C-alpha cells in the first residue's frame, strides 16, 4: 500500500517560511524532523545545492503537528509491535 504516489518536496524557501511560521529555531526544526542537528536542517534550506526533503521526513513532521498524543502513541505502539526499540 503506497500512501503517497507523486511527491514534489517543499522548496528551501517553503521550509524557511514554515520555520518562521512556527517560530522555531533550527535546532527545534531538526528535532521536529527527527534529524541530528541544526546543521542537518540547514542542508534542506540553504547552500549552493540544498537537499530535497524526502516525503518520509515531511510526513514525520506533519504527523507530529497534526495528530493528537493518543494517535501518536498508537503509531509508536505499532512500531514497537513491528520490532522497534523505542524509549
């Protein structure tokens, strides 16, 4: 089952606007995206050749901002049932 069939990533400007709308720092955006640090976040928003954001990372961010804690906990429970070790 494929949830997303056609995907065009947000532009670096889109991501910068999103960050501003949230009022987040680069470190907070990195945490929201599940990536290592602000320097990793900047790879999506700047430089000569910015990295395209994968649909997985954008989905992860959107889920955290859209789903309530019960729904997020159901997902984490399912991840554990599949075999993940999550603390």
